[in-house]
C-alpha cells in the first residue's frame, strides 16, 4: 500500500530535493515540509557569498510558492519538530500539535559551533539567512573585522568583507588555512590570494578569548591581541540531532543511517548535513557537509520512502 502522508523535517537543500523527487516519481499523497525557521526552504551556500554581499534573495528559495501550490505541497514555517513517535510515526511539534505520517525524513542540518565566551551583538555566526542579514550590516567601509577560523566560511566572508571596504584579519589555529578541506598545497595558495586581496592572514593563531571592549571587541590569541568592530566565528558545525535523540533513534556524531538513508527507527529516514551515512565504498559511516551530498542523499531517501 502506498503511503498516505510523507513528512519532511528541515528547511534546506535536502528537504527541497526530497519533495521534488517524490512528486517527480509520481507520489500523489499528502506531502508536508516542516521548518523551524520563519523562512520557506532556502539554499545555504549563497549566504556567505552572493547573498551576503548584496542581499539579493532571488536565487535563494528552493520551493517557491507557485511550485508548492501547483504540486500540492504543504510548507509549514516557524514550526519546530520535537519527536517522532515510534508507535505510529506521528511527529510532535513544539506547539503541542502533531502530524500523522507514514514515513518521515529528518533533514535538520547543522548549527554553527560556538566559541566559548564569544557572544553579543557584534559576534557573528553564519548559518542562517538571518545570520547573513545581521553580518551584512556589520561589513561597512573601514570597519575592523576579525575572522576566527580559516575554513570556507572564513575565506568567503573575508572576500565579501574586503569587497565592501572592511579591514579584515583572518585567524587560523593551524599552520595553513583550508588545509583540512583542500590540503596544504591548495590551502597555501588560497592564503596567498587572500593576502594579495588585502586580508591579514595569521596562522598558528589560536583564539583564547573574546571580550567586549568599549564599542567593539578585543580578541586574545596565542599571537597577541586584536581590536575589532565585529567578530565572525567560523569553526565548524554541530549536527542538529536532538529530534533523533528524543525519539530514541541512534545517534553517533550525526543521525546514523544505512546506505538507503534508513535510521534505526522503522520508516524514519535522514539525509544531508545531519546524517552519518554508511558508505559501502569505504565500509564506514561518514558525515559530509556539502550541498551535493545533501541532494544525493535526499533523492535516495525519497525513493526509499516510497518502498
């Protein structure tokens, strides 16, 4: 018997790809997308690039209203899913209501890893559309921006900040920025490009504290102190596994799924940044934060939800 209701939890790439895949493969039952943010599902990669620079949201939205109306897809924003019932598959929302479901996809993504003691209006973490809006306001000509972390977020924000006329210092705890992502050789080349663009790249500079100092901040590092008008922290992400944990679903550095994106609970699937997926090619579970990985897993999960 084909499912009557499929529920997709999350507001990003994986949910959108799953919704489109389900309709494209002929599923004509009830399809509900539930997202915690007040915005309709949108893509994240432009948040540190084009959207951060200009605020143009024309390419952000993944499930436009005209498409969801034409394909009879319900989108609920500002609705936090709390728990999936093991007995009947229904999903409890934070407001106390519940949605019955024959199969559920957990695509709750990840949140920015926090730097202990680094908070306040001038300390920015970039993971959501609202985060990008707040950060854009801080990237003004001659402002002093200190980036904690020399990964992709740090590199992309540095480029945008320089284009907007800000003074930028990038702090990397290791010897080479981006080394973990692209290797030391390419990371070194990227650091040279950043330096040529006017970014003050400081390696082996572990941050030991961030505190308010007058109208700005004082950033303490293993190489001394820096004054900043705004601080941007990009030191990784933590998967949003709370709903799985509260539902009794196996979690180990992410929501554990098999090669078919199935979790330990029957008829519950997971995909995207939150999923720790079994990769048959390497014989191990991996968690990969990348939009292409999210798209592929979501497509696979959607197909398997129909079986």
